[in-house]
C-alpha cells in the first residue's frame, strides 16, 4: 500500500513489485539461500552457454526478483567485447566469478535509480485514470520493450529486460513479449520472474532456460527477514529492529518465503492468524457476530492491507487443515491451539479432501468477487461463511 504524501508533496505511485516493509529487490545487495541457482547462472556464463532468456521460478518471496537484479547488475557492468589479437574478431571478456556488488558501484547505483539506458523493467503499471496499479501487465507496456532493442547499444554492452512477473502478463502482452524472445536481438538478455510456470504460454516457456529457486530454510529465512528489516529501519533513520515476537509463527505461515514473512510482519499476520484460529474453534457454526466485527474492521478506510491479509490467511488455514488430514499436522504451530483445531476439523483423508477443495474454491470465490468490485465487507463475510461451510462438509454434515 502506498504511503500517503505529506502536505505539498507530490505523491509517488506505488511499485507493483515492491513488498511492504522490505527494500525493493533492486536495492537489495545480499541474496540468502539461493547459492545453487546463482552458481548455475555463473557456470553457464563462464561456459559460454549464456541463454538469452532466463525464467526464474519458485514460490513467491524466495528471492527470484533479487536474483534477477543481481544478474542484471553483473551483465550491465560487464565490459563490452574487445578486438582480438591481430584483428582476429571480437573477444568476449571473462565471466565474473560472483554476482556480488557493492551498493556504491556505478552499475548498482544506476539500476537502483532505474537510470541505466541499457535496462528496462516490465511490471504492472500505474493507471492514471483509476489512480490504481493495473491488475495485469498490458500490451502497450510490453511493446515498449522494443525501444530498448531498436538499436545496438552504443557501447556494445549487454541490454537487459527484467520482467516481474511473467504471471502478470495479459494475453496481448504475452504475445508481444513472445515476439521479442522468439527473435532475440544481439547481446540481449531477458530475465523473467515467474511464480507459476505451468500457467505460462508453452511457447514462452520453451524459449527460456528455467532456473529454479527453492524455499528458504529457517536460518536463511531469518537472515533474509532481518537484513530487509534492518535496511528499511536504516532508511527511516531508526535503530536496528528487534526480533519479531512471533518469529516462529512467521516461519510457519510464510512457508520459506521471506517476502511473505515481511508482508505478514507488516500486516500483523501472526496476530490475525491466532485470532482466525480462535474464531474457527467454533466451526462448524462459527460466531456470526464475530464475522461482522472482523469484516467491518477489514473493510474500512485504509484497511486494504488487513483485507488482503485476511483473505490470504483464510487460504493458509484451509491449506494447513488439508495437510493435517493427510497426515502432516501443523509442526510448528502458527498459533496456539492450531494442532488441536486441525485434529478436530481434519481427522481423516476424506476431511483433508474437503479442505483441499476449500483451499482452491474459497480464494477463487474471493477473487471473482473482487473482480466485479463487490463490497469488501461483503467479501469477508462470504469468505468466513464459506470457511464454516467447508468445516461442515469436512465433518460429513
């Protein structure tokens, strides 16, 4: 959610690829837990197998965009080919041994400011008419990449396009991007962040080299969250932040995603999830008055973050209940009493199937309601009603 401008200040549109409470990936100097993916890219570069399109895959928030910007900085900083001895063509300079780069390096500063002429960023853009971020990447924005590749770079260096995320392209934008990837200009690289490769056009997937990033283990997750929070505190002129009091709950709820952990921390996610678990203890037959209290608080002015968090946490609860019935009870618990609740609401594989269906149906139902601009309070009430109905089906009632 964008910060409100001070009096007299020009409002800066929010960035679609920025997580609240975290530095933007292009501002992030350190990547945690993805050494294997980074090494695979460097090995391909050193071996002369630098593919023109790299699809960075994996769950949201595990560092895909951060890796893309590290790759982009290294490519932009790479010297152009030099004439070989005795005029024997152009020789490519050796690949770097690492993607590490200090923030005061010129390439780092230019990319952080989005002032590098050999780089373009494709992401969901701001709609001046609606005063909102677009929900998809549109064709005009994708076609604008042609400007980067229209002419050979003056210095002979790499030209880089970062797409964050490929999942956000509408069909027309996807086709526009495909045309560029099908006929890649010389010394051009496409770095495509992708959360769900199976949903991407097969024609795009087939022209990319996939680079898979994994979920972060607890030490890497803790380090990534702490580094991001320290960076944000320093930017705000504050001291180093204290450890989150519900760090174990953040780990459990974020499932190895630093981005999700930071988002949940900023939104009060652990506290909201604990409240949701208490509410679900009445299922089937949850407290309707509590429904309305929560829906009212999550749908008021300036409550967009709580609204989004509520919908995501309901999805998490249904998924965790499905896993419990399939023999994987919550370990660790994300809230007090979660294991007892899971044992009661999802004791069998049949109940697990009911919860697995709910984990698909409830978010889809909310997404459809949001697409037609249904009142947020009504969406929350409907979501809680669907959660209670799922508990009734899981119980065989």
